[in-house]
C-alpha cells in the first residue's frame, strides 16, 4: 500500500484520502476601572469600571460598564450580551436616585 503526504492530507493507495484540520479559538476578556484623585468628603468625584464579566444568571460572559459622576449627580450603566449584541440593561439616572444598590444597601 502506497502512502503519499500532500498539504496535511494522507492518500492511501489511490482511492482514500484522510484530512486533518485544527481550529484554534481565542477569547480575550478585558476589564478596566479607575477613579479620580480629586475627592469630596473622602469620596472620588468620578469612578468608572467596565469590561467583560461572568453573569451567573445568564451562564455566560457579558459586557458591563458603569460610570459615576458625583460632580454632576449622574450614574450610567450598560450591560450587553457579548454573543448577540442585545442590550440587557441601560441606565442613565441621577446618582442621588440610585439607592439600594451595592454599598448603598447597607
């Protein structure tokens, strides 16, 4: 039986060809966060955080971004499904009305 190799294919005899193919998938997750050094009552005037994080309720990674602007009394947050691009949550409200979340629960 003759074997010939050609571009990843192996031909056995003249009637059978076996092909091999490899696939590599790369999933990059980026996160960022920061706050201003300027403070009022020991609290930064600006804070932001975002990137990809795991949603246990959805069972997959989402894109979550939020920004806190204490100078202009503003809170914005967006959550987007990474796979579909669907907007799951979009908030744009006064920070003073954003109560009962995170450390404000206490």
